């Protein structure tokens, strides 16, 4: 079984897609995280069926994340 922190370590400096609790999808490059699974993404975009919105660098609180996957 892969532990969450080991998985995040493998994803560092790679593009990932996140699903948030409010059903928004964010895509960006994972550049940092902490023990609470708070995430720092660079070159982040919010994607919806209608549009793509560029957000730049974002810090996400870990308890808002439902799913993390490699892009």
C-alpha cells in the first residue's frame, strides 16, 4: 500500500489534477506540500466545461481536496 506522503513526494514537480469539495477542478504543477496535505501549485488553471481560468500560484488547504491524480 502506498502512503499518501510518499505518493505526494513522487508527484512533486509534475502536473496534477485536483478535484475539490465544491466540484471545481484545478490543474497545476505541484511544487510543495506539508504534513496536513496542504498543497502549493504553480501555473494553476481552473477548468470547467465552459472556460479555463488561469490562477497562477495557489495554496490549497488539504481538507478541501477530494482527489489527486497525475495529468
